[in-house]
C-alpha cells in the first residue's frame, strides 16, 4: 500500500526545492483528495512505528514556496498545537 500512495504523490504533488528543507508543507484549504491520500500514508507509516505529527498554525509566516496544492513555510513561535 505504501508504494501505491508514494506513486500517487509523485504524480500529483509538486516537489519542493531542497534549499527549503527546514520548511514544513501545509496543504491548501480545499485539497480534499490530497488530504485523503496523506492520511492513508500517515496510517501506514504509524503502523510501522514511524512518528508522524500534524502541526496546526494560526497563520503562515516565512513562506518560502507556494504552488496550487501546498505552501512551504518555516514555522515561527505561533504554533497552536499538534494532533
């Protein structure tokens, strides 16, 4: 299952430049299909004891890249919580 999900992301999610490595990727509101695939991947990774965290922010600051489905931003002290 993980191979199928990774293949889907390869086909549908633009790749960020490695110089944006410290940035976190946030899905844009309304990206329901992307979110469904992301949660499938999260469940598979957690089943094999990979720690996956979801970070929630009040607003995005230090945006380093944007595309149609995601925003890459370097987090600041405005973190609200984790799920």
